[in-house]
C-alpha cells in the first residue's frame, strides 16, 4: 500500500544533492528552477513536473511535507494531474493523505477521479468487476490494469463485456481487452496442464 515508509525529511536534500543539482552544468545555486519567480511561469511548471516526477520515480513516494509542497503549486493543474496519477499508480498515498488531497485539490476533476479510484480499490467490500467499471469511468488506467491482473477466470470473462461497453476510446478498450484475453489464455493453459 503506502510506499513512503522509507522516506524522511532528509530524502529531498539527498535527492537534490545526488540527482538534481548534479545535473545542472556549472550551476551552484541551491534554488530549484521551479522556485525561481524570475523565470517564465510555463517553464517553472515544466521544471516542477520534471523535478517531482524524478523524485517520485527514485523514492517511490513523497513525505507529508512534500505532498504539502505539491499542494502549494496547485495552480499548475496539469503537472499535478501527472504527479498524482503516478502516486496513485504506485499506491504511495495513505488514506489520510488521500483525504487531504481530495479536499485541497477538489477543483482538479482528474486528480479527484484518480484519488477516488484509489479509495475504491482499497474497499474490500466492493466487487472487483464493479471496481473495473468504475476505473473505466474515472479514466484510471493504472487501476484498470491492476484490477485486470487480480481477476479470476470467471471475472475475466465478465470483464471483457464491461470493457466492450465502456465509453473509453476504442484503442484503450482494445488494449484492455487484449490484456484480458492474454490472462484468459494463460488461465486456460494452466487448467489444461493441471488435468
């Protein structure tokens, strides 16, 4: 579930020293480019996304104070969409943080959809095929893939029908249907060799 357990407040200093500032040629400033208010706003948003995306990929999550930093820049909704999507895909947000982000980023429809899907995935009472249907509605592809990977053979057959009736674009439906068919083929081969 929450992958942030290995993070601490020194993680960001370590990241800056080892990965971020080291990449800057000849730069000695300790100012992250996205923090430089003298720079163009669209450049700052681009650097913000790049900085935090790389941090998340290396550390597999964020601390509470780093999440709060993201929220300070909620005006950069496109960057936040991508970052929250990655954090949800990694299952790197605990329930308290999800609740906090839902409140703070309530105006970002895509972010709310991803966080809502993360909550639904954690609901042990909810039927997996219903979770699949909701993941398609909420455009949470990371969740759709995770759900498909968890379905048993009977549920996979039902999932094909759910995918076929989805309003997602044809190429996405095809991608998910192919994943299901591959899982069904594997399941059927296993059952044949078991008998």
